[in-house]
């Protein structure tokens, strides 16, 4: 499921990131990698704030729909 519809407050594992290589490298530098664990802290209008390792990252709806978790 994409991050935009994932439940809040639950640890989720990133399964797939479907985006161009430049954006994928940027997300990897931020810690958003396949197999990584994230927690959705808040969601509003499709935009989400996630907890990755010990940092918070805000993602817009377009980017959040391209990150699939389980």
C-alpha cells in the first residue's frame, strides 16, 4: 500500500520506491530505502510526515504515493 493510505503510528517496512533515479537517490540519502522501517506520524490531504530512524521527513502527496509499504 502507498504511504498515503497507510495507518498512523504503526511501524511499516518499505517494500518498493517507484520514482526516477535522481529522486530515489535523494530519498536513499534521507534514509528512505527498501527494507527500511518508517512510522507515519501525521497525514493531511495526502501529505505525510514520517519518522525514519531518528529523523522526521515531510513528503508531499506525489512522493508519498510512490513509496509502498507493508
